[in-house]
């Protein structure tokens, strides 16, 4: 350590410090002072991180605990059982199919290929066409399928990366974006791109605002503030782009984000504020006007995730239902994600990310200027993109038209309200918050709600399970607007609940018990390991190790 003497102007300061510490030599107090300062800086660095000390401490505790031989052995035993269970289920589902692990020596005929495709598509426990599945398939009309199949076939080998070869496909994409901007009250400055789905739309927005904040505000350790109910894609974007996601609790009555806590979570490194319209778990819509007001106050962009709401949330007010403003008509909203493959009824693999101004969209693009292959630019994650999906989405929107989407919105929201009213009258269960559009989430303070999920599953219903707190939900689609489907759902919920209420304290058993157990495991990394095993099982073939 160098002696603390300094220049002449610092001598009085050094002498004062020396006297305060009673040091005989300047270097002694310099050492003390420097050590104290450095220790303080280290302590500040440890404490002042995006994650709390509690979260980091808990993670480290479980990390070290799993290194204890006995603990690790037990974990490995349970993981091996989970792996076996997943693969057994895959084998059972595909028992009637033959695996192909090497290319056929000679190509198959058209008839043989179509036969095999039909066999694969028949695999599964649920017939989604009869309206017993929550979400997943949002609409199905044979005449529309025929149209998009023909359109996709015509455009299946096109690629908008080569704009000079396929300018018509680029025009179709531009028109999809413009029509979507108009539905969400964008002005002439609004813009955007198509993507392959809601997740890509979300992560593209995160990338754009990260780069915008870095260039214009010098922020190098970015964070975003989101409700805890926001889609998991924001966490994925955080992992991809090294953006810390600061999750804020929701109000336990409304299941909308707590605005006071939301405001408290904002700091100088916040690059984006996020609200859902609606959120996936409960179907409630956050107070976008309040979030946008914070964005304006602190000069932070605001993103509205309308991936699930799609064109239904865009048109629900026009369908006669009340809804607080949430889109570009709200001052401060700078971007919106919306899935055209949900309530836009386009084929799977299409979504839009919209911006209020080109200055944000600029930062979504990736441009490489010094590549030997030439100057390279792409608007989204993918370089080559499927022109067939763009054309099929465009064709779907042109086929429905405004009136077609408005009529579908009325059917879907009318059905959702009908189901909501019906299940609210059933003793033993409750509805989370106030559903805004098409999602109705159910819980119970009397019995384990997963018992109801299990009972409904046995009757052929496929619902979504929720955690923290336990719940289930049904996402109403156009499939549920078929005659008798809503009445059957309400009747089945009522009869199953009545049976459960005869012995409400009985624990849930079987597959659904896993959901409750998963919530009780404090080490979430174990749940992560099990989830990865499930994902691996999706790629199972007999010869794999």
C-alpha cells in the first residue's frame, strides 16, 4: 500500500485523518482507510445487486446442499425415475408408430407419406376439435384450412430475406403489420414486423429496448419491471440478452399488478415497463394507463403484452364490452406484442411486434456491415423466414375481414362471460379476479383444486394448471362457442365439485398430485432439472442413450 501523503493540497486532509485515527504515520491510516473503503465497496457490490441477498443465499445453500453425497444420490434417484416416467409415456403414446432413425434408402410415395402423416396426427389423448381443450387451437373451419393450405403451398418456398426475389411476400408482411397497427390504434408513425410467435415478439422488444437504452442512455446493466403474472417469455428474453427481470406482486383480490410496488421496483437501470392485456394465468388486464404514466414520468418505454388477447382484446370494446384503454391510444405505450395465430386464427407460427415509432424498431434489427459475404441485415431472430406463413397469415386476415373478427370476438367473449357466470354460482370454488376477455381461472379455499382438474381430465377436459397459488383455467376459443360445449363444461364442473365436496379434505392423487408437490419443493433448481428431462423426452428415439 502506497503511503497516504498526496500532493500539497491533500496534506491537511491526510493530517486530519491521521489525527482522527491516532496514527503515527500517514501510511498506517492510509491502510486502514483504504481497507475500510474497499471493504465498503465490496459490501455495497454484494448487497446492491439485482437479486436480493435472500434469493442469492437460498440458491447457494441448495447448490452446496446438493453436493452432499447422500443428498445428491437421492436427487439422482428421483431424476432417474422422472426420466423413466417421461420416456414411458412417450413410448405408450407412440406404441402404434414405427420410428425412422435413418433416411429411407428410397424415397416414399406421396400416398405412403400422407398415410404416415395421418397416423402421426391421430396420436394423442384429446380431440381438440370438440371444444374440450383450453386454448391451444383457437379456431378451426374446414374452408379456412383449405384456403391457407392452398396459399401456403403456393408460397411455401418463398423467403422474404431475398426481397428482390419475393417483393410480393414482403408487401404481404407490411400489410399484416399495418392492419394490426390500425386495430391497436396506432398512428401513421406506428410500425413493426411479423415474427414466428409470441415469444419471439417479446424477446425482439426486449432486444430493441435494451439496445435503445444502451445507445441513448448509456445503460449497461439493464433491467425490466414486470408483473409476476407476465408471460415466461420475458424471463427467456432476460436469459438470452442478460437483462434482469424484476417481478412485482399482483393484488391478491384483483390479480392485477400492484402499482405502488411496481413504481418502487423502478430504478436508474430500468429500460422497460411491462403490463399484460391480458395475462396468461388469470386473464386479468393490468392497469396499463397507470404503468404508462410511470413510463412518461421516468422516460421509460412501456410494452403491452397482448399475445394472448390478440385481436379479441383489440376488438372487445367494439363488441360492446367495457375495457380500460391499453393500446397505442394510451400515452406512453411504445410497443405491443400480439399473436395472429391465436385470435387472429392464422396458422401456427405467426405473431406481430408493433412499435409506436421507428426509432425503437431500428434497434430490433441486426446489421452486420463487414462480413465477407456482403452487408447483412435481418429484422428478427431468423435470417431466412417462411414466406408461406406470412402469406397464410395475410390470407386469413383478408378472409375474415373486420366484420368476421368482430363477430368472432362477440362469440368468444359472450361464451367466456356465460361460463364465468355459471362457475361463480358453484359452491366450493371461486374465480380469480375479474376476467377481461377469454380466460377464466378457478381456485378453491375448501379443497385441493387439482382434484377438480383430475376429475375434469377423466371426463375429457384438458385445462391449464396454475401455481403460486394453485389454480386451473380454461382459455375460451372459438371451439368452445359450438352449441352445447359451454353448458357441458359448467355442468361437469358443478357435478365434479359436488362430488369432491362430499369429502373436501381428501388429498389429490395420481398425476395431478405432482403439481401440488412441485410447488412445495423449495429448491426450484430441482424442478428445473425435471423440466429439462421432460424437454429431452420430447426428442426420444429408441436408439438414444
